[in-house]
C-alpha cells in the first residue's frame, strides 16, 4: 500500500484529538458557513478537563470551561452557539480586534503628513477596526508545537493595503495557547510594508459564576492602575490622565464591581451607559509581562488574573447589552459580563503624548496577554 505523507498537525486534526501528551487534546469540528466558506470550532482540552473553544471565524474565543472551588467545570465566557450570532449582533464576544481596538476620533488620523479617513461605525467615531474589522474575517489556522500538556493554535491574516481605510499591507499572526494550568495565553505579532497604526486585542467577556449569576456586579475587582484616560461625550480621550485615588474609578484595592457603579449613572459624562467603559493606565509604554487586573467571584471561588505587556487595559461592564438576544441559552442583559481588553490607549494616533501605535516597515509588533484562571477555596 502506498504511504501518503501527512504532517503531524494534519494527522492530529484527522483524528480530532491530539496534544503534546496523552492528557492534552485538540478536537476540530465544522461550525457552519460564513460568506460561502466553511468555518470550524477547535476545542483545546487539558488534563484536568478544562477547555477553551476557538474558531477561525473572527479568531473567536467561543467558550472557556474552568473549574470552580468544588471542581465543577463551567463556561465563563459569553458567546453564541453558531457563527450567525456573531454576525447578527455586535458585542464582539471573544473576537480578535484590529486593526485598531477601541476608538479613533471621527474616523480620522494623520500619519507622516497624510490624512486617513476610516468608517465611523460608533456614532461619529471609528470603533474596533470598522464594520468589517478583524472580528469579521476568516483567519487561517493551524496547530503548532507547544510545551508538554499545553495545546497551541496559530491564526494568521493578511490585511490588504487600504482595507477599512488603513494604509499598508499588514501581516498578522496570533497564537492562542491553552495550558495545563488553565491559562489562555495570547501572543500577537504584526508587520507592515507601509507606515500604519495598530492596536490589537481580544474582546472576551467574562462571568466567573459560570452562568449562575445574571450580573457580574458582585465580583471583586482589582486593577493595578493609578490613572485612567478621561474622555469627552463621545468616549474619545481628552488627553488628561486623572488619578483614580478617592474616586469611583479606584480599583487599586479589591472592591465589588457594583459598589460604586451607581455613581456613574449615565456615565461620568452621561455617555457610559451606567457602568465602566474606561481605559486604565498601567504604564507609559509597553514593557515586561505584568499583572494588570485580578478578579474573584466569591460564590464560585473562581479567579481571573490578567497579565499583559500592553500599557493599558479597557474595563467594560457590558453597559449597552440590553437583553434583546440570547447567547448560548443565556439572555444577554446589562452587566452580564465584563471585558478586560489589554491595549494601547484609545485614539492614540491623535494624541502624540500617548504611547505610540505607529508601526513602520522593518519593525515587528509583538504583544502578549495571559488570562490565568484559578480558584480560591
């Protein structure tokens, strides 16, 4: 019988189960059709049975199953059962965001003397890369080697020069690694052939109750930031970086997410929708991997530590979720989940004093974020 050569990764996917040890596995399954192309869902499971589900459509983190203090595994990420949910609704559940996460004022920026105009898909502003950003693209995906007990997927996408108004052909690679100790590690790389701007992130929403609590207001949050970016009535930074000390923005010591949220009302400036939607300043430029935030759910005992090399983190409490649709059988209402989006600051291309988001030919953008799940007895 003639032998047909096959790569290790292809062999694993053919079997629908593999890993670097007998206790880590990867399963691939068909997950519907988007614009005439079949998309897939990949389930990465470690020795304990904890898992993450990732799709090549939008780079979606569709589910994260981790144990509570009693060892019971439940999904702590918001999402949809099918790709159609991600197409029909706009909360960006679990998606990869680019080219520019967060907002750019009036969809305009100037780079090297050239003005660029982007779509205004969030009122008068540009948001999360535009109507057809990275969240709405089909990525190439492959399994890659990882340390024993871990499983890793590499997603790649080439964004054409002029896509959504951005200059330069941008080549992006994102590696998701699910570890034996329940860490979701996300590593970003990008290169361009023309000067451009870039701000990549993941937009997962978390609820550490595993679906038992209808809101996240009782979860205990710590954010290691002494300042935040003040914004105007359209959520665009004013350039000021106020101190959080003594204000409702102070999460430097652990406190319930809902403790001061009522003070926001319609927002500090009437626009936040009655909750947090703010970029917290971790440092003045990217650097080593540090802990940005820590969350604890007192009922389930689950914890989430967010580590990043990025200079900022957007804390968003799902203020604009209105209960008009369901995701994975759960009514998606206000404050049902929160985001911890590691990032450069909003509207940085228009604020020279902010950490730069400019990427030049010959440079390589690199960034790492880790969502580390645990339990507290």
